[in-house]
C-alpha cells in the first residue's frame, strides 16, 4: 500500500507539468492519488478503527449507562409477559390488585370457539367429538390439568407436542405467554375479557415489559452507595501511587542509571526489566502468588525465623496494596524506561561534554540537562499511564479479586464485577456502563488537565530558530 | 421469532396436528449443541455423556417408529463459571446459543425473564417417565413462575465435616462422633459448639492456628446456609427477604471465628488446590463443603473417608433455627432457537438422560446425589456407601436458593458485606448498615427488609 501510494504521488509530481488535458487517461487509483483529499483517504483505515473501537463503544457506553439493561432484560429488546411476579408488582406499585387477580388466572375452557378453531386446523374429528362430549363447558385451572384430560381421551393425539398444541386452543388467559408487541399484548388481554382504562393499560405495560428502559437510576444508585466513595479513593490511590513510584519515577531511575552504563550492561538491564511486560499476565501473577501464599516462598524463608506462615498477599489491606502496586509497577516501569532512554539518547552528547568541561556533577547533569529535555516524554507517559492504570484491573482481578474485603477494589474492577461477573448470572450491563462512563469522563478531564499542566502548546511549538 | 407468541403457536399447533395421523416428521440429520458449565474434569464427563447416550436411545426409538434419525452431539465444557455465563448470555443475544446448556438453577430466573431459555414444559409431558420419578423439590428448583424450565442434572448438598481423630483427642467417644449427625439435626450440636470444639482442638496443638474451622475459600451458595442457620429467609411469596437479625448473627459468627483464631482473617481468596489438599489430609479440624468433595478427597490421597471424616448438616445457630443444607442442582436448560423441531429433540434428549440408570452414572462418577426416587434401586447407586448415606442424611433437610430474577444481586451484596466484616475492613454493624443501604437502593420494593 505504501509503495503504491509513493508511486502514485511521484507519478503525479512527474506528470504535473504536462497538464491534465494532454496526459494519458488516469485510472481510478491514480485519480485518488491526484486528489487533494488524498490525506483524508489515507486516514480512512485509522478512522474506521477509531470509530469501531473507540467512538462507538464510548457512545454505546453512554447510552447503556442510562438504561437498566441486565441479563434479565436482555440486550436486543423485550417482550410483554404476565407472570405471578408482574401481577404482584401491579398490586404493589400501582395498587391494581383487583385487575391483577382478574388477569392472574390460568383458565382453560372447553368451548365452541376452541373446538371450532382446533377443527379448522385439522385436529381429528373423533378427538374433538370425544373432548366435547366429555368436557364441554368445563374449566381447567392449569395447563397440566387440561393436558391430563386430553391424554385420557380414547382418541387422544399420539404425541406430546400435539397434546400441548391442542390444549393451547382452549387457553383463555395470557399468563406466561410472551408477546412481542404492546398492541398484540393489549389485544390479547382484551380478547380474554379484561377491559382496561388507558391508565391501567400503562400500569400493566410498566410491570409486564421484560426489556430495558431508559432511566437515570444508575447514577442515583451510584451516589447513594457507601462503597462508591471507597472505590473512588482506592482508584485514586492505586493510579497515582503506581504512576509516581513506578511508571514515571522508577522508569526515570532505570533510564537515567542505564544511560550512565556501558552499552552492554545497560542493554542487559533494560531487557531484564522488560520481562514482566512480556510474561503472560496469568503466569506473571501466579508467580507473585507463589511468592506470597502461606505455602509460598516468603513463608518458607521466614519460617525458620519463627514467623508463622500466612497469606502475605491478602493478610491486610496494606499488604494487598503493596503487592498490587509492585505487580503493576514492575510491568508499568518498562514502558517509561524505554521511552525515557530513547529520549535521553536523542540529547546531543555535546551538551554532556560541555557540562563536564564546566565541572558539572552527574546530579547537575540530570537536573539541568536530562530532566528538562524529558518534559514531553514525561507528559506522554504520565497521561498515557494514568488512563491505562485507570482502566486496568486484570492484575488486581488475578491477584486479590479486589480483596481483602473490597480493600483493593478499583473502579474498573467494580465495573467488571457489575457488568460481567455475577455468581448467579445476573449481569448488570446498564449499571456497569454507567460506572464505565464515569471513567471515560474522568479520563478526558485528566487528559485536558495534563495538557494544561505541561503546557502542551509550548512543547509542540516549532523551534524559534527555524 | 418468538415461539411463545400465540400466532406462532397457532401455526405450530396446526403443523403438529396435521401430522397427527402419521408419526411426527423429524429431520434426518440433526446436530444438537450442548454447553456444560462447572468444570471440564473427567468426573463431569457424564453431564454431556448422558445426552450422548440419550441420543442413541432416541435414534433407536425413531428407528422403531420407521424413521431414520441421526443425531450428532456437539458438546463443549467450560472450566470457569463466569466465562461460561458470559458465553451463554452474549451468545444468545447474538443468536448463537447452543440448544442445551447445563448451568446452575439460579440462572433460570434471569434467563427465563429475558427469553433466553424456553420452558421444557412446552415440549415434554411432565407426567411421563422419568420426570414423574424426579424428586418434587428438585423439580420446583428447576421451575420459574410455576412453569418447569429445565430438568435437574444432578443433586448435591453442602455438608459440614469434622476430622474424627481430633474429636477423639478432645474427649469425644466413637459413639458420640457417630451420633454427631443426629445431634446436629436435633439442634443439640450448634454453631457455638463448632467454635468451642475448634478452639479446643487448636489449643491442644492438633491443628495450626486458623485451621480449627476452615470454611469454603470463595463465594458460593454455601454461605447462605449460615444465614439459614440463624433463621434467615431468602424468599417469601416470590419476594426476596433480608432478615437483619439473621444476617447480623451470620456475619458475627465468622467475625467471632476470626477473633478466636480458629479461622484466618485472610482465608477468603486462598488457593483452592491448597484448600482441598489440606482438608482431605487432616490439616483442618472442621470445615464445610459439597457432597462431591468425597471424590476429590480420594484424589487428594485420603482413601479412608469414613474412617477419618464424619459429616452432617450445617449446624443451626441455636434457638429455633434448624440445621440445614443447600442443594444447588445443575439443570439442563433449553435455549430459544429458531428451529423448534431441534428444540423438541433436545427436550426429548434431556428427558431420556434424566432416567435413573443414566443419571446414576453421573451421580456415582462425580460423587453427586441422584435426582430420581428409583435411583436408589439401581445397583450402581445403592451399592455406593457415600451416595446412600449422603442421600438419606442430607437430602431430606435440603433447601435451595430461590429462582428469583434479583437474587444474583442480593447474593453479591450479601457476600460483599460478609467479606468486609470477616476481613475486618468494616465492623459487623457497619457492614450490615451498608448492605441495607445497597439493597434498598438496588432492589427497592423487590426485597422485604425485616
């Protein structure tokens, strides 16, 4: 693709003086190559990725966050069902107990209408005759009762599905039947002889709809929960401690110390610090667990000194945080180290020589040469890693699952638990999305704040000398 | 397409009725997909194997009726529950759910509400064999809103275990240890005695600190048993119930266990492999687990279960609250499919697979309990001491968690509070207060606060 584009561009440059009219007819690709919109065309693949993996998810998160979507509402839409619990809600929420009682009856009646409909559908005449003679006018309380009656006929249908299908013709209730549309549902209610006022219809729809609805309750709930504040504080502590100590702080230490080493050892040390990043997370955390479990390395080492073996990882919130920050920090430091090292390499060596001639110490070199030159990389690492830490929870999930007692539960992990992890399969997509939306907003606000703090405009201004 | 819509049903009814005179028309080659949650270990193989055997029988039944039915079973096991549940729910939204899923019964409520699963009662005669032989309470556990949604795949319960040798060491005679299950059941031996004896055993230096009472290592249905032990009620007339007094006593029990040193403060979240190996080999004095642990302990090197371990119900907390156990059956469920004939075949397979002989294969191989009354007459089942004793000692007192749409949320909130008080990050009073606020703001009028 790149070659083709280069060729097209050079064709255009070569062909330009001859004029468009006189030149050979351009192919479609060449026309694109000549277009003033070429830049935009080239951005299309990136645009598609941004759209698919950033904009659409963010928009959907925003929309879902204002719904009560969950496993029980489904994602793609709901139906209208009268059930025991929806009728209970009709009584509790709308004080329509009488209507509920009227609707909440399973009634099967052997009547002419049912017999006629079944006959028209091809049910054997002798079956219907026997059914009519034995049960005409009879009511059955439930589906099992009428099915038993049909099963006992001499001329009973041969298989279970046919028996169930025949019973359906005599059903005079909507209980536990799913309707795809509101109109069908209300028509069926009406058809079974229950007439409702428009207000009663609205109440019935409210309690019978199984799908999701728009609501701001997620945010009200978030504010009202005592653990929300704790999770927020946990997140701030986790992000900024890991960021300052490791992702920026320790990364700078590594980059600067390896800068003053010979190329052989410095390459070796940098490679070692890359190991945590290239180790699969599950395996990496498992190694930390082997270290910290009560049958692990730390307990084994301390045992002979009379220290009781214990689960060091989950022993106390302080222990858990120490491990979480170390686990994340060891991974996070490597990226900063690479970026800072290459930025230091880009500093003209003449600056270092000149400073040494002036008698500058290493400390003075770091303070007056290296750090000022690293302002842009530090801005980049700080912003990038803040966002990355805010949304990362995989190492915490693998190591402590947010424990002990929710002490290490950060916002992203809490979002994951609510939206995608429930012992009883009750996943709360809507509430999870609302939690995720908060992360998106905080991320955007922090990014803008960082750009202001590091004075991004000055950093990216063209050099005055040019 | 919604199969339970009256128009569709009428069309279906017509098709079915027209074919009344002849035998039902079945597709010749059918592939039925089955997804099995709860572990891929060899001991679980009959969760799928039973369906394969059923397919063979159904093919033969069809052949006798003059039809050439060829069923292929495409099965998949999942090791991780949450990955399995995500796969099922998101697969169903995308229209790629398997015909049959094997999952915990507590999934029935949310999945039925969203239309992800369809009632097996739409396809099978509940009076027919072997459904009419399945224990009533297990059928109730497989139902939602009065409709039978699935059939139980296994039964189990979650007993309390003690290490016999340590009980002897603190002065119990063999006769007293043998009578322990009856004492637990009658309320003579309570959770207070558990803490007392655990402390004695620990103080005698028989087990290390924190090993006197060694509970389950992670969240699970087991913890509801302790809420029941203090008189808690999970659901009443279709509505969830939060019993503050019972929940407080339940949290307090675990806090007391930690305070007296018989249970570790950082016990939750420990490695399951380590846990199994320790309880199977006498490193812990008292603990609780599931009936399937019998098989696991053998694997961990304990060849003399009955000689080393005594088991019974989870003791009551004193007062009127009774000893109890929770059964948490996995169930065969049918997902909503476009092809109703395939769903009917899948339903038939589940029904056949639930017969006592086939179910006994799973029960014995995986150390679970049987689902049908006749299973006790199957030699394979009745010849197994564990199946025999566990069935008679535990199943009569077994209850199950409710199939309620909002139970999953209640459960997570309950466990969050337990974990917070257990680890000391909140006092029991603070944890209970937070649980109350969270339940009210999350479930509103869907839960009775008492």
